[in-house]
């Protein structure tokens, strides 16, 4: 005949965890060592079932056992068995680690998205640039032919006054005057205040 399996209870031959936890709560290190030996495997198993990663499971199991040492005075026998209390601590700590890892991954993902997000609205920037370009073109059309040619050669092609004069076959003084007059008209047309 098979023996009945009891979940959440240790066989009578095992240590009395409730008594050991009571002694641990009083600071008895030997009692805690006995608790540790009795439950370490079960704690690791519960944690490993939740986390799956061996290294993290070992770390969390160790944290749980330290928590058992620190919080042994909180254990209440009327609320359940000692092993269930310890395994509940283990399960909660493992779930907390999963949530923490997921939250960190989400924060990292959001930070990566922010790094890729431009600091300004590209569409707005492009529209503003096009509007400004169109306004400059419109204002250039208000200049005389000689002023427009002088401004175009000097500012769009990067020629010096002397090079503009040579390109237009005009005296240097005339080019300087036309450029100055053209720039004044552009400034007024564009509404730029000096």
C-alpha cells in the first residue's frame, strides 16, 4: 500500500520548523542554520520555477533566506505552517525580481526610443525652411537685375566683391554699391531689424 503524500508538511522525522523559526527570532544562529539546511532546496526550487535563470535564482534564494533570518519574529503559526510562510516569501521575492527586470527593460526601451527621437519636429522645421526660402525668393524678385545678380554671386556662390565685379564686367565700386543697396532692400522686404 502506498503512503499518502502530504503537501506543505514535513514528515515527523524532519526538523520542527515552527520551533526553529521561533528560536531564530530570538537570534539563535544554530536554529537558523537548521532552518537554512531544511528549506534552502525548496526555496531555490520555487524561485527557479519563477525566474528560470540559475544565477538570478541563486541570488534571490539567498536574499529570501536572509529575509527569513531578519523577519523570523513576524512569523505567526496561527496563519500557516513555517514552510508555507518561507515559500510564500520566496515566491513573492521571485515575482518582485521578474517585475523589476521587466520594468528595467521597459525603462531601457523607452530611453532608447527617446535617444532616437529628434529634439525638434522635422516636419515643422522643413516647412519653416521652405517658407523662409520662398520669402527670400520673393524678396529677390523685388531687386533690380544688377542687384539680384550681385547678391546671388556674392551670397549664393560665395564670390568676393572683386570676383563679382569681374564676373559682371563692372567697376568694383559699382558692385559694392549695388550689393549694399540690394541687401538693404532685402532686409526691409524680409522685415529684419538691424
